[in-house]
C-alpha cells in the first residue's frame, strides 16, 4: 500500500486549497470583483501564487505517484513533503512581495524534477529490463 504517498497527495491538495483561500481573501480585501484577475498588486500576487500552484500540480502529482509505484512509497513521500513545504514558502513569500517567491519556487521545482526524472528512469529501466 502507498499510505505515505496518499497522505502527501492529500496534503498537496490542502496546500492548493489554502492558496485558493488566500486568493479569495485578497480579492475581498482589495475589492477586485470576479471575474477580474488584475486590479490590485496584493490580489494579483495571491492569484498568481494560486495559479502557479495549479500549474505545478499536473507535474508533481503523477511524478509523485509513479515514483512511489516504481521506486519507493517512503522516498516519494519524503520528496513530496519537501515540495509541499517549499510550495507553502512560495505562496506565503509571493503574498508579501514578488521578490520573495524565488527560494520556495526553486526548491519545489527541484523536488518535482527529482520525482519526474526518478520515475521516468525507473519506468525506462523496467521496459528495457
């Protein structure tokens, strides 16, 4: 069973939900009416943090699960926790200032790439072997 990867998946969805709540709260605080996606820098940063998180989910989640299936549930979950922590740092940093999003973004991108490359390598090795 892949209980650890399942837990990390649910935590990643919770992080995405949190980013949506932050964007909603920023929309309310700044008076930006739906469906507008621009209008106040505070809202725009929160909205972009949410959208960037959404953009990374299709990279992160399949890579996480394939890594767990082909390599290790515990290793996938550990790398997934790194992704989650740094995604949170990205979201919170971006909410304060665009310049503060960099460190969280870089580390979460590296974690996702480790999962992607690891899973790809494992699948290719199984096909070749």
